[in-house]
């Protein structure tokens, strides 16, 4: 029972049209496909959909819902950045994500390029990573309170370049305490966290977001998880999905959340 609700198309920074993605989803036997175009961030023209494009995106996904209604469940969602203005549109779900650290009028991207991370650390944090992680965690918590997204996107996105750039010691007890406290707070508020495979699909990370050590903690906390591929290219729509189901089983998760034919459902593992 494979589905994916974190999918980017040519309406934002994805490589394929929504219809090509639906065709691939059918070929791969997905039961449901959710589109999650990037929300509009006026300070960053790279990934976000302008309000005009949002209108076209919504119309196209609605059209595909009608055309493919008897073959696959298609959902109209958005990946809402914390620093985007919240709209009042009727999305079927929202993934809430933090992609930037904000300082005054400046936005520092977390996942754009390794140089940005180093520039941010030097400019804002005297080269130290833990204060940056602390601020990021605060932003994720704040996002949950203000946005109430259905899903929290790529929790530890700041790890994206760490496997090659080594700016963070993930075994540091202070780091583990900081992020585990944040995760515990989120879990106790009942959030749904994604296990995001996008960093792995693109060859940046060896582990999903959140990392395996954080997943171990989340298992003890009885967290609710949904696997997503953060797909930007159709062939990766189901990237590493079955392996990640096996990982969650191995870590002792009794169940996970899947987007099915009638919305989110809990399935045993
Ligand atoms: Zn994202
Ligand atoms: Zn995404």
C-alpha cells in the first residue's frame, strides 16, 4: 500500500508535470498521490508558486482528480513554508516546513547550498551550529502553533549537507537533548511527522529526515509517522519506500500513517 503526499511538479521546482507524475504513480501501483507545491515566498523566487501559479496548479490538480477518479486517489496539498503568508484556500492537507532562518529583513536558506549554511553560521552564530539548531527548533515549534499543519516537513533539514560537510556532530549529547526535547513537545501535541526520503533520493544524506537515531527516540515516544519521498522527479516517487517501511518495523513502530483512498489512515506494521 504505497502512496506519497510530498510531491513537487513543474508548477514549482519539480521536474515533471502533475499528469506525468500521476502516470508514473499508476505505473508504480500507488494507491494515492498528493501534490504539495511550494507556497509563495516573495523573498525567494526559486521554488515557490506565485499566487497566479497557485491558481493554475489548483485547477490542474482538480482536473486530474476528476480524470483519474476511478484509478487513483489524488490530493491537493501544499508545502507551506513558515515564512509564506498563510492563505485561506481549501487545501486538502498542508505540510508545514521551515526552509529559512530569518534575521531582520534577511532570509538564510537551510537547504539551498552548503555555502549558505557556512555563511549563515559565520554571520549569525559565530560559526557555532548548536545555536542555529536551537533557533530552527524554535521556529518549527512556532510554526506548529501558528500554522497547525497536518504534517511537519523534514524535521532535521539542516542535516542536508552534513554527511559531506561535517558541520554538526549528531552524536553530541547537547544536540541530541535539544532536538529530542523539541520532538517530544511536538509528539505530545499530537503532530504527524514525515519520514522524508528526499535528501537520500538526491544523494545528499544517507538517512531520512529525521535521522535513524531520532527515529529511535520517536519510537519510544509513540510518534505518528508518514513516509514521503519529497519527490522532485517521477522515477523517485516511491524511492526507498519499502526499505523505509522495513526500517520502521525494525525500529519497533507498531503502525504508521498512510494516505489512502479516503484520507489519512493508520496501518499496522
Ligand atoms: Zn521542503
Ligand atoms: Zn518538498
